[in-house]
């Protein structure tokens, strides 16, 4: 007892001390104390984390960073750790580093001064040999939203834009919009970078740079001209998200550059119709003909066609966004006849009618959209099925959906005259539904339908008049009253009775109902004043003192109109005409009308309101701008084609080997001069020799030639690329060209080209196949099959085609040569041929014989070449030392002695000619 | 583009946020919570919500909400969201909470400044290796990390979906043809609408760079197909074979759709009688399920789900097979039948009690059926052969067929 007492005493004492202390302080000092305390708490809050971050162990740092990032993810403030975290930006552990980056990007904006401490680390990272580190340094640097570093960012972006790695260039493209949003004044410089990156030939960069273009300078359509065809051709190999952005941009581009394919068609047909009717008037006809002549017939720009053709296969993408993008492109750009491939607008969804049937488990917004589709698809043929389907919807538990269904029935009834009566009957049955909302909605729809042909439906109007006792929903009551008033002549006995009832309940009605009561009273007064004069007066008097000024106003206005007094002017005479004028039947419209002007698939289209950042799709131009702006200088494109998959022709050949662009060849724009195309695809450089695989005569009209294109074969780097050209000289099409039954030496492998489905008469097709010869000159035998014949053919490589160039420095060359002495070295003396007068000719002869590259060399007496065998990667080193008087010495170093010996023989022959 | 992402649990707990541009206060989610309250069912929340400065776009997955806002291209963003869900697979709120750092790192890699950077899951798995128990143990001991140090090879090649240098001791390729029947049957049991949604899931564990060709016995069946980016469109168009260099591991090769014009076999019939009485606040329920066109296979995992009207308080039923459960809160009756025995058809019968005084429900509830048939693709689609080119080994190959009920609804 005593113990606990004393304890309590202590607490009391302490409290008292505190209390007196606090009281002792003045109010202002109290405030300061609280500040100091919270500051102390603030300092020590994350002490443990700070300690861990300062330790030497990476595992502790990692643990700390993980906890910090978890805090950020949950939205907790961790900004006070900034100094401790930023110190670790140079940490060697890559995971710690990444997490520090995450932290930095999140808080740099709040702690600008401290963030600057980390910049030098990123600048160092930009020079790192590892491309992933270069890229992530740029990513983080550009994500730090601190204005002081704008010049540094600009510089980094410019450098990265010409980086060797396409991944880093992609990151540069991503950084552009970031810098633009941080400092819009950099726009001009950024556009320069965009222009440069747009010319990039890799698929990796294409999507990102177009995204940057869309964000920074979507109006600079002129930048696209030169890249248009390239983008179209690359499209299929770009990653999915890039495809979406590019397709959307190209849609806009096409709307500014090409003519409307539909407009001219329309005019043409109308003109023809005009002809048919006016046969007799010759003069008119002549005039017409001249106008027609002036008007050029519409021919689709080949580039417009190219876009449509190259986007079509993407409809099969697994990515809904890509499919949607292509669909909107066809919707906005294609001739109406072709829109069908996305699903045929106007009747095009008809075969899929049942796919839009509604399940009770669909979310409401989906139900409403499906209902809209079904209503739009309704026609004479399918209306009975649709109505039966609608009937089941009316029983749904989802009341919003039921209301929408009833409206849909109404719309079907207005659009299709045949079923109007059926619909009306169905709706009248609904009037006895238990649910008031259903009844109310039906009344509203029936009112609209009756307006179309009131004469035939007086019984329905009577039925509805009876309903007024039961229905409580104001909108429905108002609708019934309006109907009775409007058609009071059809129900002369009931109408006054309804007015009597309503006059009784007037004061308790909702405002819209009150207005309709006044309306009904006025109409009855004009048609049947004998029975209703007093009632009308009574109603108008009640309305005069209503709380709502609208109602008071309306009552005063109507009284003046219908009740003749001395003051009432000329209008009184026309009162009947005013009130009982024939009113046009309402059009039941789709709630989704009016959104056509937004680009399909855009946020604005969904919301039916212009969203921030929405770019209007431009209208077609009156006349097409100059199409030649899209022509690319040939020289430029040829150099590029060699290295990467690009440019129309290059893409055709190389894509065959890669992924899915297969045989885009046939899809090339026809505009290009044919001879040029041939030259590039078949013989990339003059030195490449063509070999015959199948003579025109033995092949019964099918001629086949091949060459070793010396391109790396991308599906399998251990294979030699063999380019095969088929020329169909027969009078018929050749079908299903493919390879069968390869007979190969053990170890050899063949990668067949994709089957050529159809080759028209007189055309040439080029494909690439890969053969792994296992570094031997044994022939690869196989059968070449068409749909009718099989031909035995064989490809035997010259030894020089079994290697690919490697790049060595002079020192490396000497080092490697030193390793390949003795048995592996072959020395031959020779006399140079008459034409081998200088170094240049020697180099040309050697590289024509073997696929080697030149190695830099200090002495002008020596020429060195290096390569390695395709299959096993053994080095092949060749040295030619010239002596005075036309003599020379040839040295070949190669681990594979057979190859070495054969190569010596071939080179000797080439040089001594 | 995508500005920020918030993950919200079913209970309304905001448990993860990520900003790709400057930070937006989480108070913006209040607009969403407001809409959600109005919508009653989480399914019914409008997919796009306008706020004065942002657009909130939300999707509902695995009983949790992903939700964010952005400026442009709805379809685009929704798809990005679904792709994120793909990567995480069937994940729950707890798995995300447990791996919050990895999820955060992933989000960081997937989008840059709100624009997708790498969504191919093969690449992501190389950049940030998915956690396993073994790896997390090794990591704690050796201090190594889950983060890849070099750029994934796929990122640079023209076949980004496959990493280089794949090696397996046993080479295997398995394909699962999974078909789902979407159907609406009317009261009398005739199909108002039926179609088949199929997918071919693949699990390919092959070394090197194999080039595969998959052909079907009856490819003409498929009229609407979409492919994984690895599939060569032109070969499909000209020859109706699927030619591709596969990604490593599990992926969805293609999905297809067999439309309502073709006759779709309905494997099950349902005899039902659900009625509510005018007086006495009660109702009766009697459901019998039987096999219809099953091609001689057994129906498995049969489940009947009924969304009862709000006034149904409880159900007193007896099932000849399986178990039933009625949740009076969600008003969902689930009858789990299991395997269907054609000799003795399962039946569920009994009475329902309604809230007293409430008017009897207008509509009878519709039944949702779930089922599974092993070793059968209901469309009759058959894989003919799989050829491997470009590699020397002979892989082990296998094809499995499964038919399931998709959105299979019986109106009453």
C-alpha cells in the first residue's frame, strides 16, 4: 500500500513540477519549447536508418534503403534522410545504387541544394563503358527536377543522342520531354535533337522519339516527311507501346498530307447519277464532261497506301491498345470500302450482334454501351430478335439498366416503323409493372412514341389517364398530363375529369407536374370551355399564389392569353393556334451522338469533352501538299541499309530473316525506279559474284541465282547468309516455293527461307537463307520445290565466303599471328599479275576473294587482313608483303590448315592474274 | 501519359503509391472513393473519373484496385495497367506488401516519365529477378542482389522477348489449348448466344535459338486470332501455320475467338425452377444439372452460382451431391458440385425465405455455371505437329486440351 502510494506521490510531484514549469514560461516561450521538442524528435526520428546508411557494410545499407523505399511507397515522408542517402549515390552495390536513384528522383525537387551534390556522380556515370549504367545515369539525371542543372541535362541529352548504344539513344529520347516540361525555353534545341533521333534507323529508338516529338513539337509535321516511309516500314518491328504512339502520330500526319479518299468517290458517283437522268440535254452533258476532266480522278498516294498496308497486320496484335490504334487509323484514313477490315461500320457489326447480348453480371457501364450497340444495329431483319432480347433486360434487377433498355426500345420503335405497334404494346404492358421507375420510364417513352401517330392510339391514352392515380414519379405524371392535354380531343370525356382530380391535388404536386396541370387546363379551356372554365380559373388562382415564381409567372402569362379581357390584345385570338399547334414528333436520339468529332479511342472521345492535351485531328486538305517531300536521298538510305534493318529496300531483305516482317518485299512502294531496287538488293556491292543455282531452261522457266551477301545472318550467327533470287520467266504463277529434303554432311545445318506463297509472272523475289557449312567447302544439297516440280540443287561455297571480317589493331594482329606459327602458318612466294600495280588493287583482289577486313598497318609494303571462320570462329590472318620488281610474299595464318591451304590457293590465283 | 499510380485494397486502404513525374497528393483519391461509394459494386465505378486537374483511370483486378491518372490515350493506359497485372500474376495485397521494394523497382523499370520502357516480362525478369525462397536465402548469406548488372540482351535485339544463351539439360515444349465457352442460355435451355474464347499457353524450355512451327489439323476453325509478338504474321496469313522463335519459359502464344456463327457445343444443361410466392415471404428453388454434348468426357469442377435478389434472407436447401453455401451479405448462392455423375444427376432443392413484408422480386436470378472438361477442346481444334528448326536436339513435346466455362449464364 505504502509503496504504491509513494509512487503515486512521485508522479504527482513530477506533474506538479512540470505544471509549474510550464506555467512559469510565458505563452510565447511555451511555443518555442514545443518547437524545440519536436525538432529533437525530428532529428532522432530515423537515427537507426542513418546509422545503417553510414556503415561500411553494403548489406546494412541495402536493408536501410529498402526500408526507406518501402516508406516512400506507402506515402510516408522520408525527406529528412536526404543527406544520409545522397552520400551513397556512388555506392558500388548496384541495388543500393538503384534504390538511391529512386529516392533521389522522389525528393530532389524538395531538396535542390543537396541534390546538386549527386550530379557529378551521374556525369561520371554518363561516361561509363557499361551501356546500362550510362542509360540509367541519364534517366535519373533527367528525372531530377532542378532548374539549375538544365544546361547539364541538355548537354547530356545531346551526347547520348549520338551514343553508340541504341538503348542509350532511346533513353535520350525519353529524357527530351522531361527537360521540356522542366524548362520550355529549351524547345528549339530539343527539336534539333528530336530531328536527329528521328533519323535513327533502329526500332528501339523509333517509338520513344516519336513520343518525344508528340510531347514537344507535335506541330512540326515537316520533321516527319523524310522519315515517313522509314517509320511505316519499321512499324511492325517496333515494340508495342512505340507502335501505338507512331500510329497515332501517322494518323495525324496523313490527315494533313493526303486527300480524303471518300470525298471524291462520293462526288464521282453523284455526278454519274446526274448524267443518267439528263440524257437529252447534250450541252449540259458536255459542260459536265469538261468539269470532270478538270477534276483529276482520285488516285491514292502510294505513301497513303503504304501506311494502310503496313498497319493492317498489327490488327492481330495481342495488345488491345495497338489494335485500337490501327482501328482508329482505318476509321479516320481508309476509304469506306476498306474500313470493313476493322469490323465494317454501318451493318458491319451485324454478324456479331449476339456478341453484344448482355449478361446480368456485366458492369453497368458495359451494359449501357452494349445496349447502345444493339440499338444501332437494329433493322427490319433482326428487330424481332433484338426486341425479344430487350424483354429479358427489362426484368433486370439493375434499375438504371432497365430504364436504358426502355429508352432503347423507344429508339428502335421510332427508327423502324414496322415494329412501332409491337413496341408500343410492349411498353403499355410495362405500365402495370410493380416497379415505379419502370412505369415512369415507359410513360415518358410512350409519350414520345404516341406523338408520332396519336389518332390510332386513343385507347392507350385512356389507359394512361387511369394511371395518374397510381404513378407517383413526377416526370411520368407530367408526361401523362401533357399527353392528355395535347390529345384532349381524342379523349373528350376523360380529360376534364383528370383536370378535376389534378385541381384537387395541385398544391401537393411537384413543380413540373404543376406546370403541366396549368398547361392541361389551358388547352381544355380552349377546346371545351363549357365544362372546364371554372376548373381552369381555380387552377390558375392556385398557381397565382404558388411559392415557385416560375409557376406564378406561367399562370399570369396563360391567363392573359386564354381569358379574353379588355386589355388582352391581338394574341388572344391566336391562343388556340398557339397552344394546339401541330408539334413535330421528337427524335429519340442516342446519348452517344455528337462525339464523332473526337479522335476514336482518345480520352476525349470517351468523356465526350475535350481533355487537356487533346490534339484535334486535322481535316483533310483541299489539295494534297507536295508528295516529293517524303522522298529520301538514295545515297543516304543505301549506306544505312547495310548496317541496320531500315529503309524500304533494306528492310525487305533483312526482315525476311528476322522476325515478323517476312516478305514485306512485295509491299514496297512502287514509286522507286526498279533498276535501282534490284541493284541494291541483289548485289550490295559491285564485287559480289552471282552464282547460278538453277538455269532458266532446266528450271522450266524458273531461274534461280544466288550470292553470298556477306551480311551477318541474324537468326544464327554461325551461318553463312546466302541470298537467293528467283525469277519467274514462265507464263504462269509459281506457287509455294520452298526447300525440301536437305542432304547435308554431318554437322551442317540449313535455315530455310520462309515459303514464298505466290510469285507472279515476270517478277523477281529475293530471299535469304542461312547455311552452316561447318567451315568446309562441302556442298549443301537440297531440293527446291514449287507447287508442281522439284529440282535438285546444291550450293558450294568458295573458301573465302566461309569467314567474316574481324577488326584487329596492328598490335593485336601481331600478337595473334605470333600464336599461329609453325604448322598453322603457310608461306608462298608469288609474282604479282600485271594489273596488280599498287596497294589499292591488291586490297581489292584479296577482299573480293575472301570476306576479310583490312588491318591498319604502318608499312606501305605490307597489307594485312583479318577475319574469322563463320562456324567455329577461328582466326584467319592474311599478310601480303610486296617486294620490288613485282615479287611478293603471301602469308596465311590459320588454325584450320585445310582452310589456310585453300585460301592461299585462291588468293595466289587472284593476285597473279 | 501516366502520372502516378495508386494501389488500393478492397477495404479502401491505399497501400502503394508511385509517381513518375512530380508528386501528386494522395488526397486526389478522394474523388475516387466518392465515386466508389456511389457505385455500390466495385465493378460499377466509372473507369474514368474527371477531376479539376487530372483524369483518374481505374481498373479492378484480383479484388484490389489499381488506379491512376493521366492525360491521354485511355486504351493505352488501361492496357499498361493490365500488363502490370500480368507480371505480378495472381497476386494479392499481402504479396505486394511483402515485396513492396521489388514492386517499386519494377514500376521504376517499366515506365520512364510515364511512358512504357520495358514491359516484356522476360526483360524485366532479367533486370530484376523475381524473388524465390532460395534466392532470398542466398542473398542474405552472400550479400548479392536481385538486380541485374548488365543490360538484358533481349532489349537490343530484334527479338526482345528472348534472352540469349539459354541452356537446358532436358529440352521441353508444352502447349495448353484452353477454351472457354461464353454462352447465354434462355429459360428453355436453348443457347441464345454462344462463342468460344481460346488461348494457347506455352511453356517452352529449349536451349539456344530454336525456331518453332506449330501447325493445326483444322486451322480454318480460327477466324479471329491475335498473337504474341514473336509470331510471324505473314506465315500465318499464307500457310496457316504458327512460326515463331519462342520466349523462354511461360507465355501466351496466341488467343483466338470462334464466333457465334459457328455452332458451339454446349456441354451442360440445367433444369431449374425458382419461384417466389406472393404470400408468406418465401420461395422455392429446384435446380438439376446434367450433361449435354460432352464428347464422351466427364464434366469436372462443376459450380453453380446464383446472385439472389436483395430480399432473399436465407436458403434452406438440400443437395444430392456437393455442398452449397448462401452468403446473406452478398446474396450469392454457391453450389459446388464437383464431378458430374451422368447416372445420378445432381439436384439442389429447397425453400428460400424472404424479408417479410417486402414485395416479391420481379426477376428470377440468373445462374452462372462454372465447369471444366479435361482432354477436350470443345471447338474441335487439334494441334497437328510441332517442328523445331535451328537446333539439333530432339525436344520433349506435349499438348494438353482443357475446356472451361467462361461467362456461362442461364437465364431463368
